[in-house]
C-alpha cells in the first residue's frame, strides 16, 4: 500500500515537472505551484528519486534536441 502511494507521489511530481517545461505560462505556473506543494509532503527518498528521473529525462531531451539541430 505504501509503495503504491509513493509511486503515485512520484508520478504526480513528474507531471508537475513536465508542466514546468511547457511553453505555456499558465502550465508553468501550475507546475511550479503543484510541485512546490507536493515537495513539502514527500520524504527525502521519494523526492530524490523524482529528481533523478527528471535529470535523466532532461539529459535525454537535450541530447535529442542537439541531434535534431545537427541533422
């Protein structure tokens, strides 16, 4: 039960992080406020896992963008 709840929190935080990456200012604001509120509730290991996922995603996105520009 606890593991399911933690996965749900991680998924919710990642959704807010995706919103932060949006070009839409309203989506960015929603992502910022949502992520801030959720981060206050997360324990450190869940937060660290979500940040690791974000870092990997950001790195892969940057690599993909650089390759697309160079083609």
